[in-house]
C-alpha cells in the first residue's frame, strides 16, 4: 500500500491535531464513559478446532464456553477468557459458504490484547519455536507482537497495561 508523501503527511498531522483539540477533553473535565467495558467481541471463524488450537493452545486463552448459536441452528458459538472479565467470542456458520474478507473499511484491523510482560516474552518464544510469523519487535515496536490467526484476523499481543498508549496513560 503506498504511503502518503511528505506534504500529505503534514496535512494529515495538522488534521489530527485539529481533531484532538476539538474532541479530546482534558482528563479533569472528561465525562465518565457510559460503558462498563467490552463484554465480548464476536468474530467469525472457518474452523472451530483450528481456532481453539490457536487461541487456547498457542496463545493460552482458556476456552470457557461452547454452545450452539441461538440465531443460526447448527452454528457453534464459543468464548475465550482474555482476562479482566473480557471475552473473545467466535461463531462458525457451516453451510453458508462464507469467504475470507480482505482488510477494509468496516472490518477488524486487529485486536490488541494486553498480556503481562513475562507472558509476552513467553509467547514470543512459543511463536518462534512454532515458526509462527509475527511483526512488531523487528520494526522497533518491542511491546507489540502482531500476527494473524488461522482465518487472517489481526491479533496484537501487547505488553503494555490497559489504558497505557504511546508512552502515556490515557485515563490519568
């Protein structure tokens, strides 16, 4: 994908600054969120077993429920525990002939999942040992491991704490 030239990058940076100034309230005047957090994200997989093998077997997120999808008979709905009372859910939709989508507007670019630094190091070694391709550290982003699940969903394993981004706390 071609990157914007220097003049366009400058224009885009000015636009981001304008949007930040207009829409991001200082922490001391920011209203509380109306939400309590993400209950679960629900994604579609092509194969239940390979998805379990990846998220539970490789990444270590326990599978905690597996039931029939109440909206589509024959479909499986299952959940992984991501910690902090947050779930990652999946559906399969057998018989629908769904195809893998390219990254695009309205799609999921990636899921960023926070893991403790020691687990981050263990997962990096586990990925290396398994020959699983990832990016992040080689680009100088040492706190992030970017990889794709078996269906091409982008996953970021992030050693930063929740609400820490870009070298600062977003909630303090």
